[in-house]
C-alpha cells in the first residue's frame, strides 16, 4: 500500500481545560504551548497535523481527568492576492 504525502501544514488548535497544567507537561503533549489563564483554566495551543493526531491529543486530555471546556480550530491568516 502506498502512503500519500500531504505537504500542507496542519491546523492550529486551541484546547481549553478546567484545571491547571504547567510547561512540565509539554513533553507529554509534544511541545504544545500551555497558558495558565489565571481563572482555574489552562489553554493548550499548537499545530495538529491531522485529525488522527487531534484525537490522540484529546485522549491524553481525557486520561488526565481534567474537564474539557472547548476545542477550537484557529483559522489561518488570510493572504492577499496580488492584482
């Protein structure tokens, strides 16, 4: 079977959790960025290369036992077309 290569970059996702995580978890979450929002929530942001990777990340969140508050895909910045 031939594996297809996709050269397009992944999507940027923002995942909000109830609870606090610090940067010591970054290795477990493969280098994603964590922000303690100061209100008892943590936001995790980073590039997710495909849907299977997103589901894997959400399984890790589930295994932590922290409530998942939101998952949002950030739209890529718009580029201007030359005229």
